[in-house]
């Protein structure tokens, strides 16, 4: 009978956030797959957990993942832990979960600390709808594509960033997104935890002059639907109604449907669009 894969959340700063259930599970499983065994050994020693560890990280996630699945199929129970927080969130654990499901292995989660949700709830920004982008891609082209998508994101956005890259990232965000409300969360759950409620421009200016310390989570306000609608109408105002119509007609739309679409884009009625077209023909 196959074993079980346990995804175990670990503290993101304060060791007292470790749950009793996680401690008990880490003690009873056969193996602990850790993102960095050098970091995790400190945690295990603190809670007097003697279970054998093996490394499972971004650079061995496929080969080691297959080995771990083989052990699970042999009946071993395995726990996965990351350096801090929930395995599988911005973490190679997601690949192991996928492999386990494909092999028919039972996967269960032991919830706990997660920097993304912790920062979001601390931010003072809307929490009902949010998106999580983790770390922005290092690849320049892919990074720009993500930033362009965030220009029209109406949900609150959560990003991770390392302190030595924070100033550059804030400058990029302000350049692409424009002014937005922002909360910079640092040292979450630790003694010097801070939630800096500010704006993108102010944060970019501050961290251009002041060194950032500790891992940071950026919580960024989404753009309002009203602002998006206004921006869209302004962009269409730069072209004539005839050119606007042609954009839709060239896609195979009927004249009636094209007029309806143009009217919607410009915040006008179909009658207004019809009158403008007639006027241009005179």
C-alpha cells in the first residue's frame, strides 16, 4: 500500500507559529524532503525531530521527485518542507505534488504560515480579490510581459522581492503601473516586522536612498475599473470613428455589431455613432 505525501507549512519567521500537527507529522514520517537541509536542520533540532532528511529543491525537482514517488509507492510516508512557509507556493513542491497525483498517491496539506496571505491581511488594501505573482521573472522579456498584464489588473497584487533588488523593482513598477497604493511588508512575524503603507512613487524614492533589509512582500492596489474605462475611452478618442469601425469590420463583424462595439468602447449610444458616421459622409 502506497504511503502519503504530507505538505507541511513551516514558520516564516517566528518559530512559535509551528503547529503541533506539523511537529507530530515530521516526527512520524519516514523521510523529510527539505528545500535546504542546512536551514531545515536548525528547525528540526529546535523541535527535537530526528527524522532523516533528503534535499528536494528547484535544481533536482524532477530526478529527486521520481525517487521520492518511488519511495511513496513502496509504502513510505514523506513530508515536504520549504525554507519558510507553505510548500508548493513559489516553490518546487508543486512539481512533486503533480507527480504524486499522477501516480495515485494520497497527498494532504498541513496548513500554517504563508507570507503571501500574511502580508495581504496586514496590508490594509482590499483582500476579497487578489492575485499572487511571487517573484517577477528574471528574464527581461517575460518580466515586461508580466508587468504589462499588471497594468490592467483590478485585483490586489502580491509580489515577493529580495532586499537587494527592491529599489529596482519598485522603480520598474512605478514606471509601468503608474501611481498605486502600496504596502511594503518586511520581516513578517519577526521582532522588527513592519508594514509600510505608502505609494509606488514614494516607496521607489525611499528605497533609492535607503537600504532594504529582510525579505519583502509587496502588496499593490489594483487599478479601478473606472480608471480602466476612462483610459480605454481616451485611447479610442485618438482615432476617428471611421477608423474605429474599420477595426471591427476588418475582423468580419457586421456593420450593426461594429457600431454597437464602437458605441460601447466610447461610452456613447449607437445613435450617436450613426450620426457621427453620417456627418463624416456629408
